[in-house]
C-alpha cells in the first residue's frame, strides 16, 4: 500500500465526493452537512466571499446571478461573472476542494500532498493544469490525477470482484447530475487502458428533473395557470424560493421512484400533493435515457467492442439510480449492469483503492510540470509499479504495469491488496450487482501451431480463435484467413486482386469521413473554422478538386447522391453548436448551399430530392421534400407529437424489390446498403394515436388514412402492406406480427408468437417476403413471412434475435450478428432461405450491389494487423486481403470497384477491385 495517500476526491459536475483513510481504519466517505454529496456549486456574496455546499445552493436560490451550479462545465472559460465579481474558474473549483480539505482535517486526516484527484479521461493538459492549480489553491499541495474510468474500473474489479480476463473490457456508464460520460476500459498485460470515451455535456439527472418539472407543470397550468406562471417565471425572492422548493420536491420524488411505484410531489400554493408514478418517469425520462444508451452504443462501436464481449458494465453517478437506466441498457445491449446502492461513490472509492495499491502514487513535478497517472495496476501491489507519466496532448490513457493475477480466463485469483499492520482491506459500500445475462459463445479451437505463435503474448491462456483475437485487440472478434480458418468453406480471402492506388494523409486534424462518388473517393476533414473536402481519383494522382466549407463540426458524414456530395456535420462550433448540412457539386466541388439541419433524418432520395423526417417531439414532427441542388423545400407535411426513443421511427418509405425502378434508400452509416428501391409514397405512423397516413411523395398530399395499431419500433412498408408488431391494446400482451393493407390500412393478416418471444427487427428479405428477428433464447431465429398470405416461408436459427440483422443484395441475403450495423459471422441465403455460403470469423463493414467488404485480422509476428478484402455475397469468390493498419479502421466504403478506407492513422487508402476469384 502507498501509505502516503490518504484522500481521494471525485470533483463532479453537480456533486463532489471524497473518501479518506485514517491510520488502521478502513476507507470511508467524508460527510458534508450530513451527506457524502457536497454540492459542487459555488455562491459569491457581495463582498466576494465564496459559499459552497448546502449553504451555497440555498443562497443561490435567492440570487441565481451570483451562483454557479456547475463550475466544472466552465473549465475552459478562464473566468466566470457572478454578480459584479469576475471569478477565475480555478478559484470556483478550489472552493469545493478547500471544503473537502477542511472536512478531511476535521476527520483527523491531513490531505497535504496525499491526495488523488479524478478527472475525465478525455481532458487534455490545459484542463488538467486548471485542476492542479485549483488543488494547490485549496491547500491540497501537489495532487495525483487519475482518469475517472480507470478509478471506476478499479472499483469494479478490486471491490466488486468482477472477473476480467486478459484482453477483457469493462464499460463505465457515468450518468451524473449535470453530464453523462461513458468509457470502455480494457485489461491489458500492462494494466488498464481506456479504449474509447464519449458522453453528452447536455445530459444529466438535472435534465430528467427539468423534463419532469415541465410534465407536472403542464398539469399545474391546466388547473391553475397563475400558479404555474409564478413557478416557471418567479418575479421576486419569495417566488424563487417556491420554484426551488418545487424542483426539490420533483427531484426527491424521482429518487423515491427508484424504490416505489408512486411518489407525492408537494406543489407550493396547493394544499393537495400531486403524484408522480414510475410509469410517468419512464415515459418522460425515456427519451433522455435513450440518448445515453445510444451514445454508449456509439462508444462501444468506436472501441470495436461488441456488448456481449463486455466482462461487466458499471453504472456510476446519481442519475443511474433510476431503474429505467439499467433496464434500458440491459434490453438494448444484452448486458446486465452492476448497480451500486450509492452510485456516486465508486469513482472516489476506486481512486483511493488504486492509490493504496500503488507505491509512489503522488507524482513529483519536473520541468514540464507535475506528472500524473493515466491508467495503472488493479491487482497485487507487489513490485515497483510506476504510476506517473507525462500526459502528452491528445493522449487519453496509456498502459502501465499491473498485476497479472486477476480472476478469469483460467488465471489464479489476485492476492488481497497489501494492507499493512492493522489496516483492514477496503470494503465496498452496500452494492447490489445485477447478474449478467449470458449468451452462448461458439468457439473454434486453435491448432498447436497457433499456440506457438501467440504463446509469448498470452502466457498460460489457451482459449480459442475468437478469444485470442479479442485478447490481442479488443476492437474485433475476427481472425485473419491467413491462419487458415475455414478456408475449406471458402470464407477466407480469395485469389482475386484488390489493388492499392495510394494512401493519402488527412490534411486537417479534426473529424473525418469518406464516400465514393463515381470513380472518385471524396474525403472530408475538419480543421479550424472549416471542413476541407477533396475528390481523389480512384486510379491515383492529385486531387481533382478541393473545397473548404465554412463549418467546424464535431463529427462529419458524406453521402454521394447522383452528381452531388452531401456533407453533414454534428454540433458545428462555428454555427452555435447546430447540426449543419452542405451540398457540393461532385464534378467541381462547388459549394451549392449550406444550412442548419437539426433533428432531421433522410428517408429516401428521389433523384436529387430527399424526403426528410423532422423529429421534434416538442414542436411537432413533419415530413419535407427538399431539392438538394438548391436546398429549397418543395413541400412540408406537419405531423403529430409522438415522443420517440432509440430505434423508434414514424416515417417509412414504400420499399420495392431489387430491380424495380425507384429512388435510393439511405444506407446504414452510409456504407451498408439494401439493394431495395424507394417507391413514390411513404407511410406515417402515429403510434400513440394508432393511426396511419399514406403520403404521395411527389406532392406531400395525404392520399389515405386509417387505423394502424402498431408499435413504432420495428415496422416496414413492402409488398402492398405495412408490417410490424401490434401494440399492447390490440395484441393483449402477446407479440403479434401483423400486416395492414396499403392504401386503407385494413388488416391483411396476423402471426402470433408464443408467450415470451419478442420481435427485435422487421425488414424485407425476399421478393414477397418480410423477415422478423425473433428473440427466444435457444429458439431465436429469423423468420421469413410471405406478405401475401402471412404464412411462414422459412426460418433460420440465430444465437440472438436481438443481435440478428440482414441486408438485401442483388446476389442474395446477407444474414448475421448486426448489433451496430456491420454483419459478423455472416451467411449468404437464397430466396428459399437455403444457405449459399458462409463468412465466418469476419465482419462485413460495407455492402453494396452483390459485394461486401469484409474486415479480418492476421498475426504479423507477435502483433495484430487488420486487413480488408472484397467478396461476392454469393459465389464464393473474393480478393486477397490488404493490410490497413494495426488499429481498427474508422470507416470503410464500397461502391462498384472502388473501396475507400479511413485508417486510425488518419490516412485514406484508395483501393480498386481488379478481379475476384
């Protein structure tokens, strides 16, 4: 144990938590005003005095202009104006840290030079320096900084006893009061490493509170408009106190609903309390939680880790108490989270456990400034573990030596942490872990030759092909065909040629994307105040054109539509944080127009027009037809006000079978295409009203309406019918697949499933077939139903209906595991459901026409190298593999004979299919 570390602090956006260790006593949380949660808000009085905790929050209710509730959010701003005082951010942060230091000293613990302080993993050196300066100002001396996900993962492993095999990954879902953060942490031979991070700065428990206040406020306003006006827009100190009291009541009711099904809410000015139910909480908070779950899926995708491969998922942060959070994560990812009884404590507690196991955890400064750890050991502390390193700009975390003795993968369990004489081992707060849902995992045994190849990498562990790939690189589950897996079945790389034209470095440092337009590879890269777009000839040579679009988004996407290139940017900082769309000429790169593009989803491309679903649950939905050449709106059809969550949608184009003349359907992530076409009509489903409308795509006129009692999560329009899952009112608790005629929406047929079986996806899969993925444990399957009769045509077993997915190609159906879109372990099926071929141990990253680009790995000595190759979906022919780097490619695009790969090394590889054999 490092005896010098006595205090760990988690300075959160909304609350600050601290854990201390004194003498031979076990670690415990510090109490502030009788609670372990210290409000991070700071109030500045007229004399410039700073007030923290409960006092600061109370004073802030009367004078909000003097109160900063979330100083951590202002870390980049330098100073904050509170009343007439301009206060440095570090001074605001120091106020809470000084309160922690004072309480620690009162508890008999001196924190001077003995403190570990957590911070977000994606914070760079400037923000970390502000935090260090605040700690110094607070009298903590020189502190050690530790990434929050590493601290949480340490808690999960050391305190909860979560088994993590070498190469295994943990998810950390941090749903705090003011922000949401998510990270994937991998156990490597050298220690813990953060693979990927993400989050939403505008999402937290306060946003759920705000939504509940608005919901209850609507009810109050109906009965007493004047009362709600006072609560919503207080005019004096008394009314501000009433508003604060109402918010406190709503927050308390929300927390109570974690334990009960109903909670009273006392409204100032009303004698009788209102009641808030858990059902209301889930309906109002559901869309917000869905955003967090969706972001978690994106971070897992960026890390290249599929949900079922997680060794554990830890929920931290006060807002994660809501049962809805764990149930949504479990339902969407198939992973049962571990839910601490006090989810605010694990980060601080894990930081202290980490420091106790690490000698010399308090860093010493050098010329370049104080050093700090960014990841580290979580096993036996024996041995000289270095735990400090410089933090170069842009680096999220780096592995440092850790203990090999962890449970899992056949290794011996770790010895208990060295605790020293009279010091008991750390003991967790009361925790109730949720049992993980386990799915069967098929494994292919490695040959003795492969054992020799990897023996030096994974000593003593021999688990099989897929486990090995996961251990060597947590980003994938495939093994390269170079190891001769399944070559006899034709699922490895073939003998054709995939030629590399050139590898072009990105010219700008920000987010990037690629697309194929004709014979050009179009590249977009974000710079300072601009996004540079250029067209690279697939045959090699200099760019045909280069254009700078005046937007600077956090993320970009490119779509080729006819002779146009559509550039979409998320959260553009040059445009007030709005999502933006710009359209360029594919021939010359000329910028045709740019505009905001908020809450809009492309439904179908009809020539160079686009049908757009405007998803605005508050102001009302709408459908638009927009001319992409000019940006002008051709028609607008207002819609309902249904509240949509993840996977739910209200607009479906009429889909037509392969070869039927029509428009183009948007590809998933721009790279996974269904070879179906779009008809000249669409259907709008208002699920809450059980109503459907048929809309003429040319005019925007409603041509037919009727009752359409379907859930809006999984449904499609194909073969003259709307097919989906009936809602509970009609299905009576049973999952029923039903079809309704177009036009008119008269019921055509129904197909009921046995009790306990659920439909997880609905899409066309044959000329007259719609397939449904059915989750039924050992009986999970993809079922093809004839849209003309409602009779089952064929079924194909799958490991999990929740993960099953498919894409229609001109050569057959590509079916496999598709949690995030790409198809892994794909099978090619014919129209009768018969298997035409397999692509085991690969992942189809792009599908277009009758071909797919598959991603695999191979062993290059003792390192893993990623490869791509192009294969015919049916026919057993493919190209040889081409190396694309040691890290998972960020994007792979296929169109005709052209393949574009955006590598992790920030290069664009331009490839051409010369032959398949």
